[in-house]
């Protein structure tokens, strides 16, 4: 499992399976997107505006990425 947080976009991504695969996105609501693989298994969760929804300081290990546009 890998947890990453992009502070510039306030986006938290939790990836359960890191192997390369084709994913389908399922939009749960305006802040949560699920990544599902070809076997219909949950591979990742993307949380937009994460700092407003989760106590980020309690998640470890968080790798903070600074992404440029």
C-alpha cells in the first residue's frame, strides 16, 4: 500500500496495489473517486480536498509530492 498527498492540490491518494494495470474510475461524490481494476477489485482511492475530510497528520507514511503544472 502507498499513500501520497499533494499539498498543492490538496489531493490524497491511497493505492492498495502498485502494479501496472488498466483502471476504471468510479465517482462516488465530488470528493471521492475509486480506481477499480479489470477484476472489479478496488485498487485506489483518490480524495479531493483531503485536508477538510481527513486528519492527515494521523496517516503514516505520507509522501508529500510537489507537482508542477
